[in-house]
């Protein structure tokens, strides 16, 4: 593919307003072309292509332009009404590399006069030639999981009810229709199947190789979260607005075991649970209570032990490091994974091992890369740029050893036409994954609230 990406004007420079009396206009009257020239900062050779039939083979010079545009040539000549203007971008000192730039370019064309057009330059991802890093998704995303060994991402959507699979190494994708609306998913430890919790009291097992639903397990609850362990069992946190108990499901026999916690501090509906890698443990927190608490479950015998270790701390959401020794709260505090103590509720607090400096305390997801000794945090950021406050959704890379900030990624903007007006919409990354060798980062994102439809998509980032 040619590395030159030429972006035509949005609405393709509609020139219907230009009639035969155009040439009779006063030479010093400025005529603005319809639409805007949208140019992505992802283009290594930015250019503006103009089609203006009335210009024929006339000569022109660039009479006025924004200070950030450096032209290859200030003079030129139309060829059968067509011309390409090549330029480079020079940002002012202290200006962010990701700030959106705009301005008016005015051409003084022989026999025609002054023609102006508005130019917008920024990290816009849905322009022709740029979309190879953006993959649109159908439906409303409910949950996402990745099996790193096979580099396979599974995305559960409603409307339509389906699992959409994406092979990151090859770009291949396929879909498995579902008989119920999915709510939560997880890969089995061997990566050969995906477990799907639904809006009904069932759990589905989808075989990746056959690309079909191969089993349906009846439950006595609706699953809010599901975790598949490496012991042939999975664990289900029920949906609800009251005290609940953990379910353990044997994936071979279909046996469903309901925990019988006797302590007053039980699970609550809509609890988040996560597997601790390399250990027969689950960590959990109760998203609807304050503090949300730290819950530790023993799964060494298959069905979860009835005794839950509990600590009265507020996590919000949380994520477990790949080495299984640490976990991090939604506030950026890093704890050591405690040892499980059977038949004991009051155990020493987990050790605080550090903290990261978050851009903002609204963390959507995290991803861990052992290959790069790093982890990535998708969050909302309130950031100053060019004297104006801009709401930004960002991904920050941290060192997994000293927790320092290493780099920052910004999801590209989406150009929308709302009622004839150009809108550049932010995208919020809700799910985040990194491939096994740490070379690529995948953000599953949607339009930020306030921009109408969700418009889910995947954006890929290269990691150096």
C-alpha cells in the first residue's frame, strides 16, 4: 500500500454553490469552499487534495495559512482542476503532540480569486487509509476476554447476541451466535473454550475450534461475573442487590455447589471476582458496597471453601498482576496477594507494596505484559492543552517494578457528521489487552457519553 494517504475534504468539497457567475466575482472577495479538510496525524505525508473544475490549469499561490503548516511549495498550478498541497506540521513550543489543530488556508488563484477552506489536523482514526488500525464492532459490548497463548480475543455483544472472535496475529475473525444475551465471559485455561454467563440462569460453553455452543449448564442464579480456573471448575458471582453466595460449577459433571458462608460479611450481588495466576485462589470485591472490601477464596479442592478471608478496604475495581504476587486497586494502590488462612476471618491486612500516579481516579481496565515488565492503565484524564481544558481518555504505561510512568497513548478521535456539522468525538477504552510478546496493545473502545450511539471498535497500538 502506498504510504501516501491523501484525504479528500469531508462531504468531498461540495461545490454546488459555485455557478457560472463565479468568475465574475470581485478578485478580492473570499469564497469559502464547503466542508472541512480532515487530515490524520497518523499520515506520515500529510496533504490536501482539491478538486475545483473551474480552476482548469490556473496558477495559484498560498496567500494565507495557519502558523503550524509548513508548505512544500507556496506556489503551484492546477492540473485539469485538480491539485495536491503537501505540507509538514510544526507545533509551537510547549504544545502537546496530540492536540488537534485547525485553521483557514486561502489560495489566490489566477482569474478566479481568493478561495478558502477550513483544515482540521489531529489524531483522527476513521478517515480513508487510516482505518486499518480501527476495527468496527457490531452491537453493544458486554464483556471481553483474551487468551494470550493463542492470541485470541473474544468479545461478547448484545444486539446481536454473539461472541465475536479476533485472531490478533493474523487479523482473522469469526462469529458464534448465542441463544441468550451474554453478560460475562472467560476463556478456559487451555484456551479451547469460552464460558458465557447470560441474562438467564444458564452458563454456556462455546468451543473455539468448532465455533459453536457445545453445552448449556443450568444455574440457580444469573451470573454477573464468571472465572474459569485450571482445575476443571469455574466460579460464578451472582447478579443482584442483596447478599448472595459464590457458586462453583464442575465443568465435567455439571455439579453446581453453593457456598455456605456462615459469617455475616458475605458476598453481595454484582461482585467482581478474578483468578490469581499460579495459585488456587480467587480475589473478589463487592462493587455495590462501601467499602467494597477485599475477599479471598480458596479453590484448592475444586469447589470454593466456605470460609472467606475478608479485609475492610475499598478497592473499587481491581486487577491481579500476571505473576500472581500482587494486585492493584482502582485507586492505584498495589497490595501483595495474601495467603489464605482456613477457618479464620480476621487476618492481617494485605501489605501495601506501592502506588501509581494516576491521571484520574476513574480506571476502566488494566493489562499486564511480562515480556515488557510493564502494565497499562486505561483511564479518564483531565488535561490542559493550549490553554484549554480538554477531556481525554488515555492509556498510560507503567513499569511493573518501580511503578513509574513510562509512556502514554491516546485513542484516536472519530469524525462524526451531526446535523451537517463536523464533530470530533472522543473514544473511551473500556477493555485493554496486550499480546504475549508485548509488542501490541488492543483497546476495545466506544464513543464517549454524549455522542449518541456507542459505536464500539478495536484500536491497535504499537509498543516500542
